C-alpha cells in the first residue's frame, strides 16, 4: 500500500475481489456488464475496485437481502401463491 493511503482507498483487482467474495471472476464481469455488482472503473485495460465502494456495496446487499427474506414470502402467501406467465398459479399448472 502507498504510504499515507488509507485502507478504504485501496484499489483491488478483479481477481482479488472474486477471491474475497468467493465468486468466479466471470461473475464479476457479468455483474459489471449488468451494472449489478460493486462499482468498478478502468485503469487502462484493467478493472479496479475501490475498497470503500466494495464495502458500501456489501452493506447495501445485506440491507436489501434481509428485507427480501420477509416481504416477498409474506406477500406471496397472502396473495394465494405465485402466478406464472399464463396467469395460473404454479400449483394449478402441475395438476
């Protein structure tokens, strides 16, 4: 690390981030293409991630994923099931 540079300002490579998150490198490139993953930027031909941005993205994922564990399940059960593209409930299609 460069002297005087804080850890949160450190840049990480795609490979380092993939290893840290436990996902394949290809997943990071897919997320980047779909604008779903942590914000990254190009340094010449190389993609880099600022560590502080990665931490913010992880926090956001934790916040949004915890809310998704409760409300969709409750709303799905309350509405009587999941409906497919044909408008029928999945349980009705399997009959």
